[in-house]
C-alpha cells in the first residue's frame, strides 16, 4: 500500500475487500467479485488506486460497469 500511496504502483488487485481499513487512505472501486470468506460469509473484493486519481478511478468504474452489462445481457451469468 505504501507504493500505491507514493505513486510507485497505479493499481492493486487481489484479496482487497470493500471493508478494508485502507479505504480512508486510498480510492476503492465498486466490487468486481463476491466470494465466500473462511466462514462462508460473502466478501466484496475491490481494486485500489491512489487517492486523487479520479480520472483513473472513473475509467476503472466504467470498465466494471461494462463487464456487468456484458455479463447480464450476454447470458454469461
């Protein structure tokens, strides 16, 4: 996360949930997948970008929305 905050990394994907304590320090996307945790409870997984990277975050959100539309109407769900 330090590399993300300092701008050395643009995007973190994998294992980061919507309830992350990092949410106050980085920008999180909408969930891209929901998976069960070790207790069987569903967890929403998100991507993280550097705070203030609004244009990049908007593009990621548009991508995620497009994937949902494609899956909903493409019969892939």
